[in-house]
């Protein structure tokens, strides 16, 4: 005699599990994350001088976050990722290979080359402008203590760029 397990009806299962409450909560969380993400992208688009161009802002942010993620040690990457809105957290971790991190370059030029590559930007100048703008937006939304941890593990010339101290040149001289 085969063993069978009784399966409750879909209608009854939804009531038993509080289906309406769960779906409402999930939708609320998704909407909150979408709103936060749109706010970050709107702010970045403004910083970049391209208001309402969220598509470009997303490319810049992706390039910046991926480059930062790949340069940070795994614990700092995890702490930073935890402070991002859920949608941006997914973007942050997209394609990440923690066993190969952190990348060990120490110069600003390599950092900017990676930002340009990940963000599909024209080159070092556009990457520098984008990284500075993304860093300003990040600093408005991420706790100061977390940003201090990030700064502590990055080379000085990269930190100087992220703090806007290299305006007028991106040659790594600070």
C-alpha cells in the first residue's frame, strides 16, 4: 500500500499560513527597497549633472560598488553590503567571488580602470567623476563608522578620490 500525505486545499493552506499578511508584508518590503533605490539613483543622477537619468546613474553606481566590493576584504564587503537597500545589495553582490578577494592593486589608476570597466564608462576621467559622485551619495546613506572601516583598508589616493580631495587631477597624487 503506497504511503500518501494529505494535502490541504490551497484556500485552507493560505489561511493556515496567514497568506494575506505575508504577501502584504513582502510587497511592502519590496516597495520600500524600490523607493530607497530610486532615491539613491535620483541623488546620484543629480550629482552627475544628469537629473532623471537613472539608467546612467545605475551604471555608475554598479561600476563603483563592484570595484569597491572587489578591493575590500570579505568582512568589510559583508558589512558594507548589509547597509545597502535590498535591490542595491543584490547589485552589489552580483557576480561576486569572495574566494578571489580582495584584489591587491594599490593605485588610483587601477581603481578607476575597474570602475570604468564595471560601469561601462568612457575612461578614467568619467570613472573619477562617477566614483566621487557615488561616494558622496554613499556617505549620505551609510553609517560613518562603516565608511571609516572602508577607508581604513583602501590606499590613500583612492580614499582621497572618494573624499573629493583629488579634484583637478586623477593621477594618484594627493
